[in-house]
C-alpha cells in the first residue's frame, strides 16, 4: 500500500512539474465603490459577467488598495510595494509630468518575462509618460500596450461624444492641455480617443492577444486597468441605455461586457482552467459626482480618504477547477498580487523590499491570510507626519483623519473635514462596525489598551522601515511632454488632433 501511494505521489509530482505555467488576467476598475456591484449588494447594477465570476469564484470582504488615488494605487499593484517606496506621490501623474514609475521598479510583467510569458496592458496606464515615452508599459515589461497613458478626464472633453448618437461628455474635464490620445505601444494612433469605439478596440485587442498566446502555447499576463467607471462616464452602442442606473450603470455594463468577451475567449481557446482571473478596483467612489460617482455601500466616505470607503474594494478571484466558490473574510490587498503570481508561476521575486504576501493559501484552500496588517498613508504622505491609519487584524486605528472634496456631497461631515490629529488614536472594530460610526472608548474598554499598545508598536516598526523614494510627481510638469500626434503643429495644445 505504501509503495502504491509513493508511486501515485511521484506521478502527481511529475504531472504538476511538467504542467504549463498558469496564465494571469487582472481586471482593475476605476473609481468603483465597495457597494457598486450587484454581487456586493447594489440593487440595480447590471453586471452578469462579474456576477458569474463571483458565483464561481472567491469573493473578498476585506480586500484593500494602499491609497485612495489612481496613480499610487496602480504602482502598488504592479510592484507589490507601497507607493511611498516607488515615489508615486503626492497625488497623481498628469499629461506633462516629468516623472513616472521608475524603471528600476520591477512590475509583475517584468517579473514574468524571464519565464517566457507574453504580456499586454490595455486601458488606463497612469504611471507616467515622460520624455519619448520613458515610462510607458513597453518599458516596464509589457510586450504590448493599447490605451490612454493617463486618466481620460485629463484633457478637454466638453465637445467630445460620450454616448451615442452624439451625447456630449458631462462636465469640462481638464482644460488647457492636449486632448487624450489613444496609444498603441509608444505611438499615438488617435487623438482625441473615440470613446464610443474605445471599449470595442480594447476587447478586440485583448481577445486577439489571448488567441495568439494560446496558439503559440505561450503563458500570458493580461493587465486591464479600465477607464470605467471614472468620470466622465462613456459607453458605446453595445451598453448605452441598457441599464436603469444611468451613465454610471451603462459604463459599468460596458466594462462587464468586455470581461465577458475575455472570459469567453479563455474558454474558447481551452485555457480557462489554467488561468487565474482577478478583479478589483483602484480606489473608492468619487462621491463628488453624486449618482455619476458610485457608492461605497455601508462603508464610510470614498475616494482620496483613508476611511474604509476610500481603500476597501470589491475583489473576486476565479480559477476554474482550482478555486472553490465562496466568500473569504481574510485580509488581503493588491500588494499581494505580485507575490502570489510569483508563487504560482515559479518566478523569482524582485530583490527589493516587498510589502505584499503570497495569498495562495486563501485562493486555493480558503485558508488563513499571511497578512495581519495594512497601513495607510495619505495621498500627500510625509515621513515626518507618518501613517494616517493602520489596520491590525480586525482593528483599525486612525492617527490622522482628513476628508476630501472628492468625497463631498454626502451627509457625513467627516468626509470633507480638515486634517485632524488624534491622540489617542481613534480605534474602530471593523467586524462589529464596518461603517466606522462608533470609535471605541478606552475609558469604557480598558482592555483595549493592550490592542492599542500593539498597534503603536507595529506602527513604529513600519514607519522606521519605510524608505521614501524620490517623489516622481514632485518633479513637476513640462507642457512639452504632453503627447501630441502632430508635434510640429501650432497653436498647441488645440492643434494636437489626428482622427
């Protein structure tokens, strides 16, 4: 009997060791709140494909991004490191930003390349453009890129069409800069980007990438940071007017349609059962935009804050035959995606300080998380001021609180309140009070002093170990770096148009 078991295990080991490396697909929504998906409780969102992923996969209740802003959140996901280490602070990058994600930062794509992975990014990059496209995805380990190099509201949009037949975009967006370009690798192929056709172009690009990789029997990594559901919302003929939730709902449905196209292609090519699919979002809802800004559900405040509504996100992991359906309440983060992919692929981890942990035990065994702590810096972090907040297991301590105009329009005054220092820190039990209504009192609960002492010890250790990278956003702006399809034209920026 022992010999039979030994033979079986040997055969199993040989099969596993010779199996094709897994493929990876990451969907990353933009300005999507914890309460915006039907599978997270929204009554009128139409997302049949995400609902299917949630039903057949693992849904997270305690999944975090590092910060409530676009550029730094993306940097953390792709590098497995807090944005303070890579220098993607304060705030976000702009069309004329001189800096970007440093080339010595190792992204997931760059980590997987030595193993023979094909890599592609589509959608919103927002990690810098720089001189001659220095910081574009193709210089960060991606073989292919189709997308807008920054946020699609970072250019004039008042005269652009966001919904068919010719419904203009809501609002002005950024003015005094070039219109947003659509780029393929490092070349501008359209300026301004045609929002009505953009999602179709992304879907076609993604499905062709998967088809080609599958035909070559080459493992692949597809990273799709969507523009949806960031302001101004847009949607083409396929999704426009198909939901009862207005522009936000239609934009979300359009993203969901593309997710469906990609999942169908994975199935069609026979690689679905060897592909880990992850979905989450970069930060909480921009409540300033009211019904066009999304909802954090039961969570407090939204974008640009360190409250739960700004940094706690919906997240789904799907792997047919490998991940059992269910819900996990284990603590996890976008920081953990790079180490997890390294573990599953056999890739070598970057030789730097990583803030992520491997979460394969959660994914494959519904096991315990290796993560006990999440720390949160503000969008304008400083080593002198230190952390704004820290979660240790079920407790979250706030050393500073600060609202943001991006989280305005809701009744809670904390969402727009000025900077406030707390000594002792505000202490929240997130299991009993996920909405953060009731800070715990040490006077009423003296037993919590031990918890607070542990939190302060962890805080001191983490702050001491944090090496701030040079601020890339602090390098400033140079209007000549704004991408223009006709660089010799005049007057700029209005002449930069190539349809």
